[in-house]
C-alpha cells in the first residue's frame, strides 16, 4: 500500500472487476482515455487476472486508487519504465464520477510521482492528455508537470480532431517543489 493524503494506492484485486468494467464502458469517463470500443466483462476479467497473477513489475506499475475510507474510485500507473532512460509514462483514471474535482486525482498523482522518484529511482515521468481535458491538465500542473509539446490532431473522437498534449516532470524539478514535504 502506498499512502497519500486523501488516497491509498494498492494492488488491484479480482473484487475490483465489476466497478472497473462499469468505468471502462462509461463514455463520460473514457472520452478522456484511449479506450474507445465497448469492453466486455470477460475481457476485463482476463486483464485483471493478468494483473493480479504476478507481482507488480518495474516496467508496469498498475494500482487501484482507494479513498482513506476504503472506497475504490479508480486506478493509476507508471508504464513502460526503462532502466536506461529512467523514464516512465503516467496514466490515471478516477472512474467513479462522484469523486471528480475533489482533490483525489491530484493526490493520487502526487503519491504516484513520489513513488516513481523515491522508490523506483525514475528521473522523468511523462504523460499524454487530450487538449480538451482541462481538469486533468490543471491537476497535472498542480503536481509540477509542464507542457513539453503538442501532437497536432493526434486524437479523433465524436467527429472532432484534438491535439494530444505531452507533459513531463523531471526529478530535479520535482525536488525543487514542495510536494516532497507537503505529501508525506
Ligand atoms: C483527471 C482526473 C485524474 C483529475 O482528478 P480529480 O480528482 O477529478 O481532480 P482534482 O480535484 O484533483 O483537480 C482538478 C482541478 O481542476 C479543476 N477543474 C475541474 N473541472 C475543470 C474544468 N472543466 N476546467 C478547468 N479546471 C477544472 C478543479 O477545480 C481542480 O482544481 P482546484 O483544486 O484548484 O480546485 C480525474 O478527473 C479523472 O480521472 N477523470 C477521468 C479520466 C481522465 O481524465 N483521466 C486522465 C487522462 S490524461
């Protein structure tokens, strides 16, 4: 268990299955993610079986987000970590919409970033976010991420092309902020 201020990040469990299947089929949630097609319970079960069958690995840290009361509200992870580059890509989904815009996502990102730098010895964490996802961009900026560039028209959904914003955070930059002290 990785402890934040508002949330804990824990290993995924098979008992997460039904909630995760609901979230991954909720277009209000997935419009912000790369998920596009309907996703069956069986596919989600296969995904979770893979995730829960072996220990969390350096190259694929995938975790459930829980409130301090034990409510399972989403998931997040650091993916594709490379020991040569000491870099990984961050992903997050607060799937339970009741918990949006209440600080839980930002706390999960701060907690995950701290884990990435302090425990995995990463030097760089990056992420991709759609330009219309202003809530996510605000949250990431609060955690120290800066915009590094844009992939123009890289995403298409609901008949509209959108830019994909690339954001990044370096360890030195993170150390020079308050996050290490304010989220212990
Ligand atoms: C993006 C996400 C992780 C953010 O977590 P959250 O708990 O909802 O957000 P937080 O409350 O921590 O922070 C969001 C901030 O944006 C603000 N905000 C909310 N809606 C906004 C909007 N439409 N435009 C601009 N800012 C907005 C909030 O007020 C808050 O700022 P504040 O703390 O200064 O008040 C979460 O909403 C989520 O998972 N959404 C669905 C999937 C998704 O977008 N994943 C990310 C893909 S890159």
